[in-house]
């Protein structure tokens, strides 16, 4: 995965975690759901990028699972 994609996905995941926590504190279910959706989107993009790297043989980055 390209470093810039990795950084973007990490930022989206952190943003989602922050939204989910804020929604939890303020009892805002919509904000919590948005946070979970942001996190899921980041994880999905990461998975697709990892799969693409494996298919193209560009899996030089160590597997952190």
C-alpha cells in the first residue's frame, strides 16, 4: 500500500473513532453511526489496497496483521 494511502486511511479511521466517541459522550446516535461508518470505510479501503498489492505482486510492506 502506498504510504499516502496508508496515512489517509489511518486519518479516516481516527476521525471515525473521534466521531464515535463524541457521539457516545453526547448521546448522539447519528454521530456514533457516522463514526462507525468512517471506520468501516477506512478498513475497507485498506483491505482493497492490500488485495491489489497482493494481486500485482507489490506486497513489499510487512504484513501487520
